[in-house]
């Protein structure tokens, strides 16, 4: 059994902002990432390669808040965060507040595989990217007119959720390969109008991203400050491993009990050791997809 799930952010997804044409574009973007990641698994590839491929594809799609099309900071720049983790040895790599790395998920993986660190930030992370020969681009490459409009909206006091769905979301993927190895990856541009240097849950191992063989893999999306405080991704896996909850019960416990106690909302995609997929959210919607070797293939928003 092998399986993969992806998300493109959870949050306010007002139906009136999502025209039929725009919904089609979102679904096509999710499908491209889902199918690319699944193709890796289908060919006998690793879960690590599958989640990397899926998230990299979403980073390249300006519809989603990661890579090109990322939300903008107070000073109008894109600052990007990403993390990846594999479940066999629980190695992890992450980067935060990078402004020029075209695919942050690739850099996060290099941190995991080519350095003795877990998390690199800012200029130090970008120096490492140069050493590793990864592509750097001008910060303007990430910025789109739509994200500029959202920033201006926030500055004027009008929430961007009134204008466009999932404007403060994240992208992520979780997978189980045929060898039984789990992996998770998450990438984000963070919050529109965030302070420079703000880091959310996505690159924090145990908060927005987590994987452990024999238990589960998790990628989260939502208001990162709450997911950090809840240590959300690890909370789910610990509930499965130590409390004996099913994955669905553990996700429900986080989204419907723990996060609301703190005042937060969001969404989670997760896979258990048997390949069972859970995609749940406590917000209006979550861009998501799931596919497995038994024939399941679905893409949903609401």
C-alpha cells in the first residue's frame, strides 16, 4: 500500500470569491501536484521524493501561498518558510525567512541531507543554498499583482479573505511509500502583512510538519502561531502512538478541542502507517487532494 495527500491551504474560502473558472484552476493545480507525487510512489520511489515533488510543484503555482505567489510582508517582500521530515530515522530539515530561494522545499531537504543542522534562517540559509548550487531569483519573482492587492487591502483594514480564498494558507504533502516509510513536507509564504522576520509553524518540526514511521506523517495549515503553541503535528502523532487514538480521532482532537481552546483554526493532512489518509479542517474550506494504490483519487475544496 502506498498513498499521498496534499493541501494548498485552509482558511476563509468564501464561495462568492471562487468563480467556476478559478475553482477549475485551483483543482488543476492540486491535481498536477497530487499526480506528480503519486507517480513517484507508483514507480517505486520514496515518500521523501514524492512529497518533495508535490510541494515543489505547488511552490511554482502562483495560485498558492508558497514560492511564486507567496503572501507579502509589511515591506512588500516575500519571505518563505519550508520544512521536510522523513519517518525512518526522523531526520528533518527546515528554512525560514528566505527571500531568494526559488524552491524553499529543495533547500529544506538539502539542510536535512547535506548539513548537520535542522533549521537555517535568512541570509545563512541563502548562503547555504548558494553553496549547494540551488537556484536563487530576485524577490520580485515571487510577487504577483494579486498578492500586492491583498497587501494593500490589509494595510487599509480590509481582510484579504474578503477578496480571495485561502490567502494566508500554506502548501504541504504527506506520503507513505511501498517500503513503509513516511514523509511530510510543508512550504509557505506566511501571513499577508506579517512583520519582517515572522516565522510560522510550517518550518517548526512538530508544529506544522512531522513524520514518524509506524505512527503517522502530518502537514498542517492555518494560523501558525496557534499550531506552534499546540505543537500540533506532534500532538497528533503522540495521540496515535501513546493514547491509542486512531489517526482520525487524533486529528479531531487537535482541530476540535486543542486548537479551539487556544483560539485557533486550521486544517491538517495526515497519513498513518497503513496508508490511511485523513484530511480535515475547522475552517470554511481547505484545498486538498488524496490518492492511493487502492484506486482512491479525490480533490476537494469544501
